[in-house]
C-alpha cells in the first residue's frame, strides 16, 4: 500500500486524506495558514484567527472605511475595500462653495459650469478663471481696457498692440495696402542693427504668392497644401492658409535673452510680451509704445 498523504507538521504519511486529517485533528498538527492582520500570530483556520482578532483589544479592527461603517485590521485592507466599492471620501473641494468631489476633474467641471473659480477671480465681472494666465488675459482684453490702440494709418482702434500688428501684417488696413508682414519686418530690421528683436537673416523668407492654389492642388477630395498636406474645401481657403504665418520662418525673437523665444510675426512677438510670461516688460508699456514703434518714431530700446 502506498502512503502518499503527508501530515502538515510531522513526517508521518497515510494512505488517504481522511486518515491524515484524523491524525492532524487528534494531534493538532494542522499547519498554521491564517494569521492575525494586526499582530501576525498564526492560526490553523480563518475562524480561529477571526476569534482572536475580535477578542484581543489590540488586534480588533480599527481602520475605518471613509464612507460606510465597515472596519478593517489594516489600512491596506480598508483601502482595498474603498477602492472596490467606490467608498473613498471626496477630497477635492470647490473654491467657492462647500461641495467636495472625488476627483480634481469633477471639481474643475463643477467650478466651470457654476463659475465657482475664486482663486483667480474678476470681481468687476463676478467671474472666475482656471488659472492666473487666463485671468490676466481677461483683465487685458477689451472688456476691461476697451479699444485704446489705434492703427497709425486708418485710426481703427484695437484692444492690444498684437491686434493692431496683425491688422497691418495681414494687409487689412485700407489706408496702407502696401504694408504687410514682409515690409514691416524689413522696416524694423533696418532699425534693429543689434538684433534686439529680429533674427539675422540674409533675406526675408520667400512667401507663397497669392493665387498659388490652383486646380493642380486638388487631391481628389479637397485642395491640399503642398507643405503640410492639410486640406481645404476651396482654393480661396488654401490661399489664405498659404498666406498666413503657418509656414513662415521665425524671424523675430523675444528681446529677453533669458527667454529668447522665436516667433513668426510681430503680432506674435507683441502677444508674447503682453502675456508677461517672461517678465521682460509690462503689458501697459507695450500698448503705450506700439504706434511709435510701428511708424519708426519710437526707438526699439524703449521696450526694454
């Protein structure tokens, strides 16, 4: 007869599982398989371990669920429970009211829908913003500053220096049709001998000529840009894309040497300075000097 069933504790073997179970019951030879989650003591059954943990005060469950009345013998067990049944307590508060949310995203969505941003708050408009940069953009917009920057040629008023610069660079001024991105760059470059804001290029980068979008740009579905392969529904839309700064070389740079960011247009440069992101100049000073800057009556160094 083969004795293949071993006792969990001693070296005796038995012919069947019933015999080995009888032996281990009689001599208490069951191997410890269940332990107390608090003190680590071993027990031969889960029931014995539970009885111990419930009887001994130091081993009673003391880690509570943040939502229901369940208690656990370890924080890990409590965390597993709360994650499994969604009982983690809300810990992301609204900035304005007493509501608390289970995720930052949920809190953000609430504050956005109910306008409860308060850390970045415009009291005049009773409106909150997600961050300081968004608040600054709002405070520097026409809502608060109006249109106080006139075009030096047609006198159309704009809210910012970047706005009037884009107006001129895009040849939109009815009193200065010959003024565009290229002529403005050449004029500024001739005064910027030290390269304060312009890059040292031998020639201004070639611009796509108007009307370049022909039937040959049709790809079977739409009109396709040969540079970036973006597609458009009409040749007019493709021409506008090609005439925009999208594919232009970055011919300007931030005058702050610690920043040195490269930009494709004067409007983009002004927008960068207006944001005060690199701390080179205050928003107000950009607006005060833009007309003299564009007409050549203001020295470039006045912006520093």
